[in-house]
């Protein structure tokens, strides 16, 4: 394995370089020198995504795997005092089986929890004894989740990343203060940075590192058994430095949540707002926010907790084990979540918890197969890409030296070519003509977000003859598009796959946009 390390010392060299002296910069004037625009590309509407945010968005649908100490204690949050031998897998955990199952479910990657709030590390870390090697169980000693997970993902051609809980209820250093009442940096330096660096060693091609936002409560804390909290997670974990270091080692990684590069969608129920900007916060974002901050929806594919609790057992508020709910949500429910997240300009990270044998249960695997088939049947065959399809737009930007902005760029299967209007043209009508009347269920649109998220309003209509048009999408707000928007033509995400609509023509009218609209893909299913 190529050793990639985060060099803490290098961070010290990042102090601001001295600025050029004013005496030398007398030629500095406010002349607006725009670079030549030979391709006549539209000017970006800021903010725009970074290259790594763009790549991350393309992952769209990926899995979460909550596995660890809690799998054996029936808890959702361990307090960090758990004896390591409680972690006793009945077989060596098999991350390859997890990834194969979610791949069949239509997912492009996954994120494995390698340390939850209880601080127990699912790899042989040098940072704490509270890890797999300290368990007396033979299968635990052979466990190395990040290593096996990364290897399997690479082999299966999937994206991968890790969840490392910043909050650590086992560590003596977490939330510790010095004699003056100031937080020490021991936890950030000795534990958290070091653990992130160990993760980085498992692969430079990770796509996301997941830092949740929990900021403390009671815990073991090295035996102190007290309540601790922190006041500012970004400062306490020194996130700006950590982020730069990780980016240096893993150029395509984005740091989720506390890491500041993608946002929580505001609920764990698997839905984003029908209006959803990649800026701002929460379910809908904010068109006027300054920073590109795309939404990710974290949701559970099972009823019950994030962790698998054999037999539905869970620990109640009094510390007693009771039998709760467990089992899979139906594939239909998961498909609805997909429409309401991936179909609304967010990504979906869907949790599948491995059991005490370190495997996904047979019912989860079967459910994933059903979901994968549903996705392939319903959204796997784009009718707009068939031979003989015609597409026109009421406005087409003038071509540049190496680029055209023709409507056909939306159906060429190439996400680097796009249709755009001329400047100051914020509305347009796009019409697609299929070779014959067909049964259709969904229309999907994708903006060329490299130039910013622009579209503020659109409508979808269909026709069999190109003369009589019917508005589609029911009462769904057809406002934003963003990275991807999928409109069920019957207006229901709940029961979107009915007998369908008969149509030869599909018309998209863009009714409002922050600047001339762009679209790289229009799909019909
Ligand atoms: C939260 C945690 O507190 C939960 O246990 C779970 O891991 C969820 C995905 O993130 O912040």
C-alpha cells in the first residue's frame, strides 16, 4: 500500500506568505480585463462547485454501513466504557458482501462507519487500545473494516469513504480543558488528525469523509466518567487545517457535515425540498447564499436504528433490553426516497446495517435486488437518447470557436456538452419529439452546474400530436433543477409508476432563471 501521510508539521508552513510591497504595485489598477471568451461560454453565476464537489455529486446514490460495538450491545450510542471483547463477530466481517449487495441495488459506492461515538476503532489503529485487536474474539482480531472495504470497493469499481465520529466518548482527551479552562488540542492532534491520517492510508481515491455534528454529552472519557461538551466543533477539530491536509492526500474527497463541503438535508427521512438549491442550508437551501453547499440526505433502509439489532433488541431509556421493531422498509418506499432526494438535487446515502456475523442479512440483500431492478426498469432506459428523437429550443446560444450550445447537446449522452441560451435570455421552451407515441413516466433534467445553479422555474407538458398539450407533474413545485431533477409525470412520488402517460412530444418551458439557463441532459423514461 502506498503510504500517504498527513504531515501536521507542514500545516505550520501554511502561515500567510508576505504580500508584495505596495511600492512595487503602483501599476495595480481596477481595469476590468476579462479573459477572451472564444467559446462564448456563459459567465458563471456564483457560487459554483469545486471539481471535487462536482465529482462527489456524480456518485448520486450510495450506502451507509453502521456496524461496530453497538451491533453487540443493542445500543445506538455506546458511552465508550464498553469492554473491547464485547465486540465479538460470529464470523470475520465481510465488507465485500455489503458492497456487492448495494451495487445490485443500484448504488455507486458506500461509506463505512469505522468509529462511532463510543470511540471503538474497527481497524488496528495506533491511536488507542480501544480497537479490534484488544478484543479476545478471534474474528475481531482479524477485522480491519477500512482495509477490506477499500479493497472491495476498488475491485467492484465503486466509490468509498469512511465515517469517523469526531465525538469520542472513550478518549481521555476528548473535550478536555487545561488549568485555565481552555480546551487542549490533544484530542485533535493525537487522536482525530492521526485517525484521519490512518484512514487516508487506505486509499487516496476516497470520495467522502463523514463527520457528524454531535458535540458531546456524558461518557467514559478515559475513566473520568463525566459530562463534556465543546463549544465550536470547527475550531476544536481545527477543520480548515484538517480539510487542507486531507485534500492534499485525497484530492477528490469531500468532507461532509462538520467538514463543511456538503450539507445535511435537514431530516433523516429521505427527502429533500421540491425546491432545492445547492447553496444555503436545510431541505431547500437558499438561492442567495454565498457558498456551494450541496445537500446529502442520510436515511435508513430498515426500520429501527442505524445499527442492526439482532431480533429487534434494543436498550431502552432505563438500560433494559427490550424488543423493538426491525426489518426492511419496502423497495417501494426506498424508490420513493430516491425520487425525493436524487430526484430533487440531493444525494442519498442509504443505511444498511450489517449483523453480528458482519454481513448484510438475506432479507436486506433480497430487498436491494428488488430495488435495483426497480431502478433499472423505471429509470434505466432513456427514451430521449433513442434514434430518431428530435429536440429543439426557442433560443440557442451562438456557437463559440470550439463549442456549440445546440439543444441536441441535451440528448447526446455527454455531460460535458450543454445547451444554453444567449445572455439576458432567461426563459426558453424546449420541445422533444419521440419517433412515435410511447408510454412515459418520468422526465429528468440536469443543469450544467459548473456554471452555477440557475433555473428558478419550469413546467412540463406532454402531447400526442404536438398541438394539444397537458401539464404534467401535478402539484409538484417545478422550481429548481440543479445537478438532477426527476419529475414523475403523474405528480406523485408515492405511486409514481402507474399506467403512465401516452406521449410523442414533451415540452419543457423554463419560466425563470438567475441568468441564461443551461442544461446538459434531458431524459425521458
Ligand atoms: C448521527 C449519529 O449520532 C447517529 O448515531 C448516526 O451515526 C447518524 C448517521 O449520524 O449524527
